[in-house]
């Protein structure tokens, strides 16, 4: 259920958070600066993810619980670029029996936009999960969990956002996790 409090937190952090600048500063432990959200090993080494977590800790903290317990921030990417119409968050978890990936696409504009978020496992013939609609806060979360790590860890995520004229202002396809 999408709550007003979460939306307010996400929008407020997007409007007041300064544009992130990637830094080579070390992350204290595995926790994102200013948040209680744990960073995955890849997230801790990614300067852009660390910078976004430091610049917008409220957004990182608000989107993480949508995925459930045990998920760590794998990456955060401002889209389409420094204009920051949206932020794509990817969270991962790995236990002895199960691997998971969860994605959330945050709307950083001041108005509702038509958005689409798609998550496809790395498995021939598998069904992709899709969240599509007009959202003022975020699209997702979409999760894929499996006991087969490579199916999860090489999942593909697509984030789309359109302006009021139907023109795509964000069209991003990438791996939902680091994948060899």
C-alpha cells in the first residue's frame, strides 16, 4: 500500500537533496551514510550509489522497506542524468537457500507521471514482472527471488517515464545487479 507519508518523504528528499557528486570517500562499515540501510558489497564500492545515499538518505530509507527484510542497496541511479526526473533503486539479498533482487523507481518530479518498471529474470521463457501506471511517488517494488543465484543476479530492469505529451523522458535498461 502506498502511503502519503512515504510519498511525502520521497518527494521532499528529491526536492531538497542537493545534486550528488560521486566521491571516493569510504563508506563507514556497510551502511549508507545517514541511513540505516545496508549497502551490498557492490553498493559500498560504487561512488554514485554512495553519493546518492548520502545526498538523499530519506529516499533511500523510505524505499528500502518496500522490498522487505534482508535487502541491501545494490545501486542507486539518477535518471535520465543530473536532471534527476527519477531515481532507480536496486536492492539485493542473498541467503544460503535464496537470492533476491528488488527494484523501485522513484518519481522525483513535482507531478504524477506515467511510469513503467519491468524486472526480467535471467531465464529463457520466464515471465517479467511489470508495474505500469501514473504515479506521483514511485513504481514498484518488483521482486524476483530464486534458489538459483544466476537467474536473480543477472536480472534486467527497465525504467520508463513519459511527459504529459507522451514523450519518453526516461528510457533506461540495465542489469538489476552487477553481472559478469
